[in-house]
C-alpha cells in the first residue's frame, strides 16, 4: 500500500435487486464481503468504487445476488423484463448505488462499468441506460454534493465516431470521464466492431491524444494494464501480443500523458500475474486476458514496468517536497478511555458499546472507510413521534469536561438533537447539523440550552451527567420514510475549542418535548493518483494517482 494512494473497489458481479427494491438488508455474505473490503482500506487512501446495472456483456441486466456467494440467480420479474429507464429500474438501481456510497464513502464513484460496449454493440438500448444514468447521477449528487460521479468507457470503442457521438451527453453530464484501456487487446475490440489500434507505441499514444481532444472533462483511468507475455485465445481466435519491454514502455508513456493532461487517477488492475491460480478460476479462456498483466510475475519478481512505477512515484514525491501532508486519522481501538480530568471517550467496538434505540430504530456497528473507525449506524423509520437513542454513563466521569467532539453524517439533510441529562433532573440540548458528508463537530458547554419546564441552577454540570441522547423529531412533524445517521466515537475533553458549528433548524419547542420522554418511549496541475485495483498520489491534491493494491477484478 505504500506504493499507492487510491483504493479501488470493483463491484462487477451480481446486484441485490430484490433487497434494493424492498429496502431490505443485502445478503449476509455480501455485507460481510463489503465489511472485509472496508477493513483493508488504508487510512490515507482515497476510495474509488465502480458499480454497474449490467451483466458482463454490458447489455443484459445484471443477475440477482443469491443467498450464498457465487449463487447468482435471474433478476426478479419486476427487473427482468424492465427497460433500463423504467421507474422500477431507476428506484432499484438508485437504492443500490446509494447504499454503496453510504457504506464505502468514496471520493469517486463510477455507476456504469465499460458501458460504451452497450453503445457499440446494442446502440438501440443506449438511450435507456443514458436516462438511468442521468437520473441516478442527479439523485446521488443531491444527496452527496461532494461526491465525484462518473461513468466508464472502453477507449477503443469510444474511438468509433458513432459511439463517441452517441455517448457525448453522458460525458458532458459526468464529473469525470472514466476510461478502460487495455491496448494489447485490440483484436478483441475489432471483433466487437471497434476500430483497430495502430502499431507500435502509437497503439496507446494516439488514442490517449485523441481522448483529450474529445473532451475537456477530467479524465480517470479506471482500469488498465498490458500483458507481458503472448497469449492466444483459441476459442475467440484472438491474439494478445506483448512482452515485458512493451509493458514498461506503455506504463512510461501513460504516466507522461497523465501528467500532461492532468488525469485524476490511474488504476493498474492486476498487480501480480496469477498463473498459479489459473486452474482454479472457472471462467473459461477469458481468465487469460489479464493473467500476465501484473507488474510482478507469478513468483512475485518485479518486471521492468515496476521500475517505471517507482520512478514516477519518486518524481511525484519529489515534487511535493516542502508540502505539508494531509493529516491521517489514527484508528481508534479503545472502547472507553476515561479519566476525571483527562477526558472520556465512547468508542463503538462491540454491540455493547451502542446506544439503545426507541421503537422504530435500529443501531448497528459499521466500519467507516473515511474515518477508519467503527461508527454507530442509526436506522430510523419515521413514525408519528420522536426517534431517540440513549446511553447511560457512569455518574461523575465527565467531571472537568468542557467539550464534546464527534463526527456525524446522515442520509437526510436535517439537524439531530444532542441531549444530556443530569442526575438531578435537569436536561440540556443542542442541535447538530448533519448531511451526506462527514463533518466533525465540537461543542463547548455554552452551546447547550436548558430544556423548557426544567428547574435548577441553569448551569450544565458535567460531573452530574449520567445519560446522553440523540433525537430526531421529523416523524412528529409528519416526515415519512426512513433516515440513516452515522455517529463516530464521541470524545469528551477538558479543553475548550473555539468555533462551535452552526446549529441546525429543529424547532426548539419540539426539542423541549424530549424532556418528557424517557428511554423506551415513543490538486495542482500535473498531479495524478496511482492504484492497481488499487495508486501514486499527491497529498495536497484532490486527485488520486495510480494504485497497486485493492479488490481483485472478478470476471
């Protein structure tokens, strides 16, 4: 991971259509797989996630995830016969993409893998997908305004004028243009109707030069590679030409163009040749397409291209001399770190650490890739009442405390109420703004207001606090549907930090009603990032370079 800065997650298998349509949990094996992926994301890496509604042929609708991994089924009836632009498909795919974004919290998301193949081979269906893409883009952008949303095209297919013209509206809509480019596979592209690539180094240089003339949108190489051995796909009658020298030349030229054209990132898809695994991969000869595209051979010996990788990485690091690197959040592993003058922390490491929800709520642990810690996930189903969750803390542990700090995000833009109860009966609250992006908030004691109808000295005494609450009163105001709120570990500190965040807009009279409730009621130009289904990045840049680690591509 030290040789990359971008973590790529490629979800190019089945889609849990039934669960996405019904708002139900995804299959347990899929959730576990996602948890495992999140745990492997380095703390200092940005995240790229690719999803698609299509099967591997980029024409048909993806299959339905079964109850076990690998047990893919036909899509449900509502999806199976639907157009890509149908209301059913729009709802299901948006729900799926939204949950992917919520789980992995990526900087970049690709919502159409190699989708130019549809425009190339089945152009009549393209307008359907384009409508689905536009709809999903707008909905995700409204919920996650900082998310960079794009779609991925096979560069060789995009070179065909009719394809380039057909997909141009989607290109112009996107935050970035994603590219899949394996130039050694030119013969395979020709069989599907794409133009042949020229010989020699023009095989990749000419298409890359054309790409920047075609669009001024930011460019991201979402997947690429070059074979270091000749392979013959006998059934397809396709020859894959390449050797270690040509592989290194391709990578060197790609880096040069990336700097010139200011690419967002490059993902080298296969880090290590997988010849030793070949007989265990049950997908026919297609597995041979990428088998020798690693920067290391099957014995994990570096190829010449690896030197190009390291040389580029060092050049990037040298360009950043004197630049303050981005701070990386340390992973928090201690559940409670308490001391009467040194602070008190509530971490979420086991289910016992979670708050207790009121009716209609559910609390779970969920690893957050961006924060690199477990957060408390609060699923709320709105009813005609407040949604609450609370946690009792030992009396006296907050003695000397002056601030409370945590991070929060939400699937719905609205404030959340934070309330603390004193042992003697006084209740104080403040309002915490929350939206789709993580925000760290710090409140001093002066930010808390005494709840109406409560008598006492009117001063929040932290040493008397014995219960902490979070609340959402939108249900009582008539809100329908559901909401998800994520809350990071909560740190109570002795030092006062300046600059409390702007408060939310929950009605204060409504907030006061909580006093009646108890638990159980109601980048600079020229910088790019590196990755191999993982990248080289620039710490001060919002661009991610080439990665050399990550989630393996499944074909």
